[in-house]
């Protein structure tokens, strides 16, 4: 008998929490950005609840170049995610470990090697969140005055993903004999050299890291633009996305899943997991009071700067905060997020101030404030109505927001049969219900020489 479909859950760990004022919460951690103990506690907490994975976002630079606003936030500094996840792999056993890394500011070989190493260290629990990056400040840390155009970034990303996948296929699963008696360390017929020559990259290979228990890291993607959706359909195994309404979620879900057939892929082999920012209370009134504690701590300069950044670097200076959002040119940054916020401002008739207050927690993701039952109701509706395969939980502040979700919402989901009671496998692919990738072996050097 087939198992009933259950939702996937990720814990999106944004240092001290997702609300822009999380570090100022009375029970927050202002020193979270330098505390390994903090992240160990969070990873173990999520693992104790059988979450599929913890997820770390990243930026190759400070997230805000406006020093006036930056000095009032905790977003100026954070751990490099692969380094942090390597440490967390030692103190956890089952939970997946997903990190963000940019195709714009890395080389395929280095990135493939680092993630393959994390995959081995963790016993097959690694995932790579592929992004193209979006800010000029990142580009200026890598010998460029301006970031590459959106279409050019995705053109590079497509080839980058192809090269990484090829490098992860350098060795077959049983290539390493490690036989002291015969003196053979590996079988040369099971080594495969990439020899990639493309528009953006020339990479010989092979990768000098073996395959893991899950074959290779799970590939995650976060873009929701046309280019992003097409890249996800071709390469991704999970998508972290942002839709606010059920109708938007259903449309995105159907759109992306419908593209997979063009690449010969099974729709179930791509898990769509939108972000959710949950504020949990024993009553709806208590939940709203908890949210108000954070909203009251937003510094106005931080709110405006956050909105400008989320809109792709839009200059809102000189505009009345209590007036409407002005018409904005199309960004070279995160196009889907800009479109989402502009549509929300127009639909709900929000002023600039009201819009930055609305996104101060979830940054354009789905925000739910209520009791455990109310939150579970909405998660269940979206899950059953094919708007999501699961959710990336964005705790308002840490650790308290994640503790609330695990203590109250997770039991409610389990009572409804919507989430697992315990892990059934050991790898991230096991948790997500993804198949182990079949090794795609080109001809080996030994075979080529023999022929």
C-alpha cells in the first residue's frame, strides 16, 4: 500500500531570525553571528523534530551598503555557510544541510569539490542552493563595477550547473577498490574525465572527491523569474520560492512542474517548498502580540532600506513614506521579488511605510500569524491544493520562533498525518523522497586508450 503524501519541512536559519528586528527581541541572540553554539542548538532542535533540512542563505558581501541603516541591523556579518555546515555535520546525524553558493562568484570545480566534500563528511546530507546573486555590492567584491545582466547571469548558471553535475560524475559509486593486497586503489575503468569546453568554462576534470551515499548533493534553486523557473525545471531537485496567496502558489506549482517533461523528468522529482514566516500563539491575540513586539522594534531607516534592497536596489529617497509606491524601472536584481512586491502594493493600496512594515518579517514570503491550528490549516490547504510539496520555515526570531513552531505546529501536522513522526532514511534524498542519481558515465580514459 502506497504511503500517503506528507509535506517536507526545512528550517531556514537566518542567524538571529527572519524579522529585520529579530536581534532586538527580548529573547533574541544579538551575538548569533559569531556563535557556533547557537547554530548547533538550532540544528539539533530541527533534527529532533525530524525536519528534512536546515538551510543557510548567503551573500558575497554585506547585504546593505547604506551604513546608516546597516548599523541598525544584524545583517552586516555572518558565517560562511559551507564552513558552518561542515561544523554542524559533526554534531548532527540525520538532518540535511543545504547552503547557498553563487554561480556568479565561484568557479564550478571549487564549488563542486566543496559540496562533494560536505556530502561525504555528512554521510550524504548535503544540498547546494544555486543562485546567481543579485546585488551590485557583491559584484564589486569580485573585480566588477556592475553586476552582469540578469539573462547573462542565468546563461552562465546553466553552464555552471552542467559542469558541476559532470564533475560529480567523475567517479562511479564503486570506483574505489582500496585493496592493499592487489595494490589497486581504484578501478581506472570507473574514472571519467569531463573535458568540458563551453562558452563560459573550460574544465578538464576529474573531480578529486568520491561520490557519497546519496550519489551527489541535492540541487536546490531559489529563482522564480522566467529564467529561474526554466533553470529549475532543467536542473533543480527542490525550489525555495515565495508566493503569498494560494492562487499564486498553485499557478507557480503547475507552471514549474509542467516544464519538467521537456527535460524528461518526473514532476515528483522536484519538490517545491515556499517560505513561510509563522508567528505562533496559544490564541490569535497572543500571536499578534508576539508579532507586535518585533514590529515595534523596526528602525525606520532600516525598514526603508530593506524595502529598497528587496525591490532590487530601488531609490526611494525623497518619496513620502506615507504616500504610494512610485513607478519603478525593471531591476537587474531579483525580478520575481520586485514584481511580487509591486503587485502587493498596488493590490492592497499600501503606502511605502505600510509596505516595508509588511515585509519586515518575511521579506515578501508568506506570513501567517495565529494559533498552531490556524497555521496548520493554511499549510494543509496549500499542500493538498497542489500549491506546495512542503515549506521552508522562516522563524521570526531564534531560537524562540523555531521552538514555538516545533512545540505547537509540528504536533498538529502529525495529528493530521501530514508530517513524519521520525526519519525513515539517512540521506537528504531519503528525506525528500528523491531518487539517488544514476551515474551518467561518459567513456573512461582507460576504455578510450584501449580502443
